[in-house]
């Protein structure tokens, strides 16, 4: 551990509360039940699901657990390929999450509007959630025990917010004069075979220009241990207090041009592009969205990388379910082709698609193609973010009250389609605590949730299960998607 900066913490004993036990699993054979509290696995105390999986990766497993206040143990030999089969109420048994010790001037938590729910003000920076769910962390708050555990349990890959590889510039980005040298930390991880994906949140006048170029080049020198760097534009709400500003369109074009040049060098030397701009850069500048191959097989959509490409590719697949222009013509002979029948079923049906302002032009173009094929009349409504400010332009941060206020006096058609990501919360609510059923009731229209235009097609055909009918409130489903970035899912 020589040379690494760390914060020591004392080990504590925790218990993991079981939510579910998979039938036929090793846990079922051990007699474990929902509500039992796992204390140790093969004699080792466990503080999260990582410990459980690590210590249970043996042919013979003994679990000590607490049931009805009494500790007991069960031991069993695992059949070949038998899964452990445990799902816990919380992935970390202390329930809490490791907090951030930085004060980044672009930190979104510090820009949250006042009087919102408590969990939106939690600054999470927990390496365990980085390993489990791909959360980006700074590595500034790890204890010596944490570093040893990452090495021992092979917690790879990790997702690291670098922002700048220049030490003093990074300390300015983090507003933390004691932040350790990130390159030294990444080299330590690389030396132990721990891979990392990194990100640079680029803020004009802070870590752009020469700092950005240095960061990309320094990180590329650590490839393949450092697998990628996501180049992310800063997002600033109207509650920002630190004098920073978002990129202009011209600045965004310049960043894209620079990244493109670095990609060419990396492809020649490393065989991959290595540095990847997130989707916002392309949408802001009107630059065509690159093909799937651009991302070299990486899956970094949770960081805003390739989401629009996924949407466009899904639409290309979904449109095959709609009739072509030739199929729209009534046949001269008796009987109608199925595609023509489908078009007649959709003809002149109206609906409203809601999104945020950044994605609206892309959705509008796809909706016009949908209309041309299906004969529908889709209306795309870009909703402005009044609570956080008009500089916040992404669908995942839309407010339910903004949707209601900006749609209530419009002709909406049969139903309204909202981005599912608006409600990516365990309680199925938007950032301002509005559930989709409340939107449906306020607008007097059924509401469907969608990730793609295929979900809109399913809304027309009755196959979209994320349906909220104001006349049937008891049938409202749970919209949250497994995984994802929202820390509130784990608190």
C-alpha cells in the first residue's frame, strides 16, 4: 500500500437481510428463507453481497444466519453449477452508502433544487457500487482495508471519475486539497490486474484545453488496464453557485474535433478509439450519431454513451413490424395483406410523445417516420425543466409537475407516452415525487412509459405493460428498471 493515500475505518459486523431465495439453489438447500439475516459465510463476517459471493465461491458452503433472534448455521456441498441463489434487501448490509469527501464545483448534488426529497442530497462515492452497478467514484475516500479488499477480491472493473490527471488541477476540480494522485492509484490497480473505466467531466475554463489533452494521453498510456475514458460535458442547473458555465456550441464542436483526433492516434496505437464523447456532444452540435461499432464493444450507456445509437438501432428493427409504402396500397385481388390491416388499425390514431429538449429533434424525426409507415399522428412535446433550469435538457431529469403544466392545455390524442427513465426510482416517482399515475390523472389520459419507439408501437397494440390508466389506478405497474445509476435504489 506504499504511496497510496487512504482513510482508515474499523471493520464492523453487519447482517444481510434476505429478500428472496431462488428455488433449486444452494441457499434453498441450506434451508434459508426470506427475512433471515446472513452473518457469516464459511466463517467470514460479511458486510455486503460482494463478500457473500466471494466467500461462498467454494464447493462446500457454511452460512451462519439469524432467524427470530437466534443464530444458527447450515452447511451443504454445492452441486456442479449450482447458483447460491440469494437476493438481499440491500446490497450493502450497513444500508448506508459511502459518502463523497469532495466539493466539486460541478457536483450535481450541490446544484439540486431546494425542498426536494432527502436522498437527492446524498453525495455517494462508494467503490462497492462502482463494482456492482458501474457508478463512477473518485477513489478519494478509501481506507487501507478497502484497497486490500479490492486486490484480494478482484473487484474489477471499477469506474473512476478522474476529471484531470494533473494533480493540482484535479484537486481544483474536486475542491479537495488532499486528493491523492489518481495516476498513482490507477497504476496500483493496473499492477494488480484491476481494470478501470474512467470519465472526465469537462468544465469550460477548469479542466478543458491542455488539461483535457493531458488527461486523455495519460490515461491512454495505462491501456489496457484503463479500458476507456468517457468525455462528459458539465451539467449545470440554475441553482449552481460556483461561477461555472456550460459549453457553447462552438466549444462543444472543438471538443468533438479534439477527441476525434485523439481517437485516430489511439486506434493506430491501441486498436480502439479509447476516448468516447457522450451523446450530449453530438446532440448539442447537430453532429450525426456514430454507428454502434464506434464504441468498440463497450457497454457504457449508463454514462450517456451510445444511448441514442441504441434508440436509433431499435427503431430500425421495430419499423419492420410496420408496413412498407408498397404494402400500404390496397391489393387489387381479394383479401388484404396483414401489413395493410395493421396500418388500417393505426390510421389517424393520435398520441403525444414527451421528451426533454435535447433529444426532441431526434425523436421528432423518428416520429415522422413512424407516422409515414403506420398512418398515425404522433405529436412530440419537448418539456422544459423549470425546477432545475432550462440548461438541464435530458429526459431522466424531467419533473412530473413540468410535464403536467406544459401538457394540460394541449390536444393530447388517445394517450401520452413518457420516458421510462423519468421514474427510475424504487417508488416509481419522478425527481419531484410525481408517479406516472398522477400524470395520467391530471391529464385525463392513459400514460405509457417507453424507452424506445417499439414501446410506442406496443402502446398502440396493447402490448406495453407499463400502462397507467386513470380509470384503473389499482392496475398501475412498477416502472423501475433493474440496475441503473440511481443511488436511491440502494438506500
